[in-house]
C-alpha cells in the first residue's frame, strides 16, 4: 500500500525523477512508523468501542491510550511536514499532505465500491441473463 501511495503522490505532484527519488527516501523513512501507529490506533479504537468497562477508571485509561497515539500521529505529521519543507519547500510539503489525503480518500472509495451492497446481486439474479435455455 505504501508503494501505491508513493507512486500516487509522485504522479499527483508531477515530480521529476530527481525530486521523486529525494521524496521516496524521506517517505520511506517515515511511512513504516505511520503504518504501525495507524494499526495501533485502529486497535485501540476497536477496544474502546467493543469493551465493556467495569469502571470509569478503566474507560479513562483506554481513552488516554488512544489520545496518546492520536497526539503522536499529529506530532509525526508535523515532523513530516517540517522535513519536507526543509528538503523541498513549504508549498511542496502542503501539496504532499493534500495528495496523501487524496490517496487515502481514493483508496477508501475504491474499497467501499468493491464491498458495496449496490454491487452485489440479489439471490436469483446472478447469471440469469447469460443462461442458455
């Protein structure tokens, strides 16, 4: 997925080969940490959603863990923007952030389209038009 994001962003920002290589190095340093953090965040959200807490203190502990990960995510995003602004320029950093958000949105839309109930056939309709009688 990270490779697809890298290709999408480099194309979206119309980078030449030299820029794309500089960007790839920076992106590949930070991307693995982001994936790990996003997985942890998802897990914590599910735990918070699915868990039945016996005490408010247990709930607060789980909530604080999630908030810590979210703060870390915000801090890491700011670090990435600073690094990109230093390596390229601030405008590039912001366009990169927008391209990453666009990539995530496009991927989410594709996944939703594939799993959408609209695309599924009700029982009895599958292949009826292609049957030979």
